[in-house]
C-alpha cells in the first residue's frame, strides 16, 4: 500500500508542475514537501532523462525540500549557455510559492553531475551546496584548474568500478580530490566518497546494487541538511 501511495505521489507531482516549458528555460518537474513549502533543491538528471530520477527527487521532497527536477540534456551545453540556463532554473524555483527563501542545493547525476560541478559549484551567491553522484568528468583536462573554481561545499559520490562509456572514472574523481586537497581554499569544500565495487547508476532502485540506494540518498540528504540552513 505504501509503495502504491508513493508511486501515485510521484505521478501527481510530475503532473502538477509537469512541463513548465516556456521561454524562461527548460521544463521542470516539481515535488512538494509534506509541509507544502521548503528550501529549494534542484535535481539535474543524467543523459537517460528526467524520468529515471523522479524517485530520488521524491526522496528529497519527503525530506522536507521543495524539489525541482530538470533534464541534464537541457543544461549541459558544451558550446556555452548552460550556466545561464541553470541560473534561470534556480530563479524560477525560488519564485515558486512553495519555495522558502535562501540559497538552493543542487544535486546532479552523471551528465547532470557535470553541469552541477561546472555551473552550480561556482555560484556561491545562489547555491549553498552541490552533491554529485557518478558525475561525468572525462571532459576535465586540468583537475587543479577545475577545482580551483569551486566556491561551495561539494560532495562527490563515485563507484570504483564505474566504467560506463569511460565518462565517470574513479581515477578522474581521485585526481579532482587530490587537487582539492592541495588547494587550501578548496580543501574544506570538496569531499569524495568512494563506493568500492560500485558501478554507474548505483543510486537507482532498479540497480542490482540495491544496498547503495539508501546510503547514497542518506549522504545526499545529510549534505543538504548541513548546508541549507540560515547563516
């Protein structure tokens, strides 16, 4: 019964905000916390699309956050423009009557993790923290230069056996963590947590690595709770 209720909640949430496809930016899906209002969490999906990330988005809403889900394919624009699009998404979410004022949390997965690291982690005026799971990092050529631009707390969750399209290899995650530790300004901001033997998509309920679903969710929520507070 609880499972059926949860499925219905996610379905109705998707319809409620559904496709705010307008000139302001990419479509968003909205997930409301039980209280009706909450601090904003922006979830950026992987390349497979937003539909695969409705469950984790509902988890954040259940934790008390007003959560909006955006397709990572709409934000990761190699030629430029993704940063402005993300800022537009944040502004739209903050303008919702369901949003509690303040900086937002951004959670990105795979392709969406690249957008979160490249854009959100450099927006300290709008973003309180970033969480990325198995993020796309293959495009990063200079880890020291890349992490030097990080301005907000970042939690990276990565699997040591992730070889999916060679996009999100643990070696690059470790290189980023090493570069962060070597930079006194970034060292306090960047945390890498490795899941031994985990493959890509370890947070998915459909994954054979089900033991990691709850742990990765709980770590993400803990990071949000630590940083989405009034200071």
